[in-house]
C-alpha cells in the first residue's frame, strides 16, 4: 500500500490534470528478483518529480523503462499520451535522457559536441546553430563553448551532458544523479539550470543520492524500496504522512505552566513540554502558527527571550519509511 498525500502541490497549487509522463503497473523481473513491482506514478508539465530510494531499490531499472531503453515485463508507459517501448521510436522524441555516465567527446569543443548530437537528432543546420547557443546558455557554458571538452572540469562535462539531452526540446527530461562527483560551484549551477527548466514547463524525472537536492528541486517525491513505490507526495506532505512535525523551542521566563496550558489549547499544537527556562512544542506548521504561539505565551504572563524552529526533512522521512539512509 502506497502512502499517498493529497493531490495539492504546496509549491505550485493543484497538480496538473494532463500528465506528460504516466506510468501504470510497471514490473520487471530478473530471475527470482522482482526489481520493479507494480510501479505507478505520473509527472505534469513543469513539475520536477524526485524518485528516491536506497541502492538496489529499482530506480535505475524504472528510469531505463521510462526512457524506452529497457523493456518492461508488464505495465504501460506514456509520454504526451504516446506509448513508450523498446520496439518503436514513437514518443521517444519527447524524452531527453541524461545518464550518470558522461557521454560526450573529449577531443571536440563543447559547441562541436552539441552540433554533432543535434545532427543525430535530425535538427536542420540553421535551427541547430540557434539551439546550441540556447542550451549552452541554459547550462552556463556559453563562454566555454569553443574550448575542447578535455579541458572541462567534471562539473562542466556534466552540464554539457545535460545540454545534449535538451537539444531537441524534450517535454520530459530524465536526469539520473546528474551531480555525482562535481564541485560545489558546478553542482549549484546544475541545480539552477534544472530549476529554470521546470519554470519553462519541462517535466523532469530526477534521481539523486543528495536529500538536499530533492528538497530544493522536487515538487513531489516518490519513495521506492524493493521495487515498490511506498510513499508519494510533496516534501511537506510526506513529513506529515509519517507523523513528523515541526519542533518549536521557546526560551522564556515567567509563568511557563500557564503558557503551556495556553499553547495546548491551540488547534495545531500536538505536544507541549515545559522545562526550567524553556517550552518545547510540536506543531503541524510552525511557520503559520508561530505568531499565535508567541501571542498565547505573552497573554499567559510569560516573556519569550528566543525562538528556535526545527522543521523535519526528507532524510527523517526516508529513514522512517525504509529503515535506511538514502546512500545505503
């Protein structure tokens, strides 16, 4: 059974009705191992969907089937309403796939690499020149376009790899751990590029071993373990699904017992603990509740000296759901 949050997206409103990618009941078995088991999810236009799971969970198998590289044993995949399979090229023109392995030619310049791949995509020469300039701008490599790739840093090569996947204007971009092994500056440049893609309407399927990336980029997250999707929702919704709440600590003086009683009467407060010089409470949404919390404490005759808020993160959710860290 999948823990599924409501269909409202807290970052951008309601989820789009028309899916760019729709996966239904995907299964893939290798001998006795069921690598992917009844996997279903969808991604709307402009949405970044993070598929997270520990090593061996089935992520690579799943995205290989979505990209049309690996045949499924059962289930359906559609992109822009067209079925995707290994047997036909139909629909694949709407997909951009950026694998973990860097697939560019080191002896060519960045621009030469892109012009070569544009020819493989069948882009007319005049159109490809303009498109090469555009994608170089998106990934922040326009000033290095004339340099041979052998002189690029690892992060720059990965950004060029992403540019290749964008050349034909895919409606769905699949990114398989695009920041592995890159320096912090290049990593941030990659993340900014991905944010821009979502804003431009591109649907993104994203896998990563870095939880902060998922929290920064992903409108919704699907957690996969042992081949099955075990939870799905926005990062905020997932923390609520597994009972994780915001923790507020008030360093305060005065009548703390009276303040605690007042706090327990607030509708979103779930637990209140009184210490010698502080009150700790759990709340459904600290950002919204904090003004009411401070007002209640003051009205009860206590003085708040400082406030600390700790919001639960996806790492805590992931450990709760799988019993493993993302890198296990």
